[in-house]
C-alpha cells in the first residue's frame, strides 16, 4: 500500500515509487500522469509526440477546430484585455521585432507611405475584397507589396510555410 505524507507546503504526496513500463525507471508517483499510470511523464510526452508526428493531418485539423471554438476565442480575447495579457502581448511583439527587424522595417515603411498618401490600399488581388492587407513577398523590397484580404493573406502564408 502506498504511504501518504504531507510535504513542507502541506500538500499530500505519495512517497511510494512506481516503475515505468516504458523506460523501467522507478519514480515517485508525482512523476506519473493519472491518465497513463504505466508510463512516467517524460515517456508519456515522448510517446504523445511520436503519435502526433505519425498523425500530423489529424492533429492539425483537431487543433484548428479546438482553437477556433467560441469558448477558446472568447477566453483569448478576454485574456488580452487583462494587464497580464497586455504585458504578454507587448513582450511577444518586442521579441518578434528583435528577431525580425527587416519585417518590422518593411511594415513600418508601408504604414508610413499610406499615412503620407504616397500609396493607397487596393482591393484583394485574389478575391477582390475591399479591405486588404499588405503582403510582402520579399522583405528586402519593402515597397513591393501584394494586397490581400485577411483570409487570402493567411492562406498565402500557410502555402509558403509548407
């Protein structure tokens, strides 16, 4: 029988060790997920990573459907309104700017040119939607853009990353 004790924080922990069916190491019970009690956490993570890799299309569709659910979208929207969410967004933007200075420069040049009236937004090149975004096929030529609506723009980036 497993002995139950309290740690220094008062949490209940199991002091017994359990042997992992995958790697054979004996680990404390806290190193095992309750849903897969036979594998330790590192082995479970490695197993799930391999399963996701084998079934990439299934999990890509599953993740997209889950991330697009109304409850998830509302939760993300509400989080971005909190102070913590605003700080996280600012940190993320700062990191992106540091990693991709040429992208930031190109976007800023287009924004400034639009503000000065040097260029005007055009309809989406693919579907003709009135509201379009500037897509840079090459960030080294910042003023050379293709105007795409939100949907076509995302589709273009997905096509480029595959």
